[in-house]
């Protein structure tokens, strides 16, 4: 069905959200590239610290924030063990998904208040098909990958494990 995946992944976040790094609540409430707003929890991670940093800075830059306004931040590791991720960078899968994604000409955030972006509809379909998540190309770091996990779809012995982090005062 899907690709097994086991690795340490990384996430950069604001200090006040450090204790929620594997909850997926932010994407459920606010939407994200592969997650429709007000839908299901999704955890967004990267395959390297460099990709995590670039994804974090790219988000701030889309909001027209100078980099110093995105600081301080927390960089955390997350141990991921999943049995069935959809590898969207696989040539056969990409041949189907990429033309669909190309139909949205503007960023998902600009669309999601009017309708689901194509990437969000695709993420919903992947979620409904019982995958534990997906692997996609990083939009911020060429060659980097984002690891997207649907925590409620994980079944033992699959897991997300992060260090105990608490918000900084």
C-alpha cells in the first residue's frame, strides 16, 4: 500500500507552540498545504534541520515578516515510525498528483477561505484512503522533503515521539 518510514525528522516553531509540536492542532484549525481548514490534525515535519528552518522562514516571508521578527524559535526532533506513507515524489505518483496541484495558480492560503485548495483536497483524499501521511518535496528547500503525518491514523507500532518541550516564558 504505502511506503514504510522510520526516521528522525525536524520542526521549527514559535516557542509558545513548542509543547504542541506533534499535536497537529495548528494545521487542523488554520489549514496547511495538505490540510483543509477545520478538518483533521496533521503534523508537518522535515527530513533535515535545514529544510525545517527554510520552511519556517518561508512562512514568515510569505507573511512579509523580516527574518528577525520570526525569532526566537524552537528547533525540535521528532521520531517518526509509520507503515504507510504516500510517497508523492515517486515518479508514478507524481505523474498523477503534480498536474492536479498545478491547477491552483495561487498559494493555498489565499484560496482556503473560499474553497479547499487542490493540495488540501488531495491531502483529504490521502487521509481518507487510510494512509498514515505522505512524503512531499519541500517548497522551501530544493531537494528537501516534508513528512506529513496524520496522527489519528497511526496504529501500533507506528508512532510520533518528541522530546518533552514546554513553552518558554
